[in-house]
C-alpha cells in the first residue's frame, strides 16, 4: 500500500479497518509499530484505524503518545463513518492553518 501511495502527487488520507491485528504482532510489538510508522509515506496526512479491539486501541493510543509522526497522522475510530468525520475535520483544520 505505501509503495502505491508514494506514487501519488497529492496528499492521501487512509482508513484502515482492523480487528485481528494482535495475531500479526509477533515479537516486539513496539519495534514493529515503529517500523510501520517509519514506512508511512510523506504524502499521507491522516491514518484512521477503525477497531473495537481493546488491545489495538490501547497499543495505538500509546503509540500516538510516544511517536510524533503517529501522533500527527493517527487517529482511532469505532466506525468507518466516524473515521470519515475525523478526516473531514482534519482537512478543515489543515485548510484553516494554510489560510492563517
């Protein structure tokens, strides 16, 4: 996914629906999450993770607190509709910041 996103000349917002991620995190979860965060292309503005999984929510909340890039781009949502609303709000905020 990140390889394709890098080819776009415009900014991209991403919604990721996750439910079974703990089974994917073998070994050091923090190390793997750091690698994932470093792999985020520069043109990605917002990544919203949609999940009800308490483990995924907790890990991402911690990640958002300790990693600046994740804090700037990441958000959690309980539904795709909520994710879309978060992205819309962040787009308005970015637009206001550019005009300011």
